[in-house]
C-alpha cells in the first residue's frame, strides 16, 4: 500500500540553529517555513522553542538599540524615549479632537420634516398592493 502525504519532517540541530537565527532577525514564521519547505504548523510543532527564543532575541536587540538612543549622553532621541515609555511604562500617545460650532459655540443641527399628503401615501400603498 502506498504512503499518503509527505514524508514526516525530522528536525536536525542544523535546522534548529537556522530557525532560531532567522527568528532572531524578525523573519515571519511563514517565511521561515517556506525557506525550510515545510508548513507553518509543522514549523511551530517542531521548532516552537527556537521560534520563541529567536523572537525574544529580536525584541531584545531592538529594545537595546531603542534604550541606547533614548539615553544617549550627548544626543538623546526624544522619539526613542517616548517609544520606550509607551512600550515599557504604560504611557499612551493620545490625541484629543474637539469639535465646536461657529465662534466656539455648540454645533447647530437642523432637522427638516417633509409633509406628505395622505392621498400620496394611499396611492403608493395601492400601487404596492397591486404589484404583489
């Protein structure tokens, strides 16, 4: 009887190193799976630890760079500092938009009501009833 589907994937130490390295560069998991010629679920099944460690390493590299830019002794970067505080200290970069009417007053709203003749309504109802 013939075997169905692909041959089972067997992880190697070399593949584990490659997956961790690619994940540490921020490579998306589906791209890593494509490079390895396996499905994304197979990648996650066999290389979960390497994907997690690589992702942590990538975040640590970016955090270190951001931290160094934010705390540079002679040229601190305000954007980097704000990014750090938003991510690590729970700050929020919020914007408030206030809308007002003329001269700062309330917004005026006008509602128009159309008066409909009862004869017009009866004619429409009769036409609809005759069609159905």
